[in-house]
């Protein structure tokens, strides 16, 4: 009986995770955030129809925007850049964003969100908000998530 109680307590221990969810009903992707790692949001710009890649540093303290890469100028894209590499304009920065970031995406944006080298979200299936957040969830919510396969480091 005591071992069952200990197991139940262990399954409720909170772990820090990077969680990606969408309002379109797709399952949330959760990855155990063992140490600081890179989160990349890649998408096709709605107006310019060119690729954009945003890179964030994720830690239990929150998200920091570190770099944006894009291929054209226009609606909502930066007009200043630090470098031009491999066909992309590159803007490096260090902007603290807190523990939650929300986007509005359409299916034509062809969104991919990666934590480390793992893709944890693709979509959305219909126009919706896509949420990226750092939060704590019980162990059983991480272990039971089919979109997760263990800890992610840098």
C-alpha cells in the first residue's frame, strides 16, 4: 500500500516543460525542460510567402527571443538586419518575453515548432492561436504524452 502511495506521489511531482498548443484542438506537445534549450518557430509569412524562422532560448525562467531569419522585406517583417547568411537576413537580439507567447496562424503558414531537434507541433489545421509556454505539469502528463520522448537539453 505504501509503495502505491509513493508511486502516486511521484507521478504528481511537477516538472518544467515547454508546451506548444493550438486552439484548433490538436494535442499539446510537451517536452521536459531539463536545461536551457532552443525553441524554433518556422513558418511561411502570410503576405510575402517566404520562410521565417524565429529562435528562442527557453529555460524555467521563460523565453528569450534570440534571432529572427527571413528572406524578404514587407508586411510586418523587420527592415533592419545584422547579417545575410544562406539566403536569409538575420537579426540577432536578446529580448525577454516571459513564460508565454501566442501567435495567430493559418494553415497556409505551414508552422513547425521544434524544441531542440524535435518537432513538437505542425499545423494548425484551421486558423487559430498557437501558444508556446513554459510551465510546470505533473510527471504523468509528460510521461503519458505521445508527443514527448524524454528530456531535451541544448
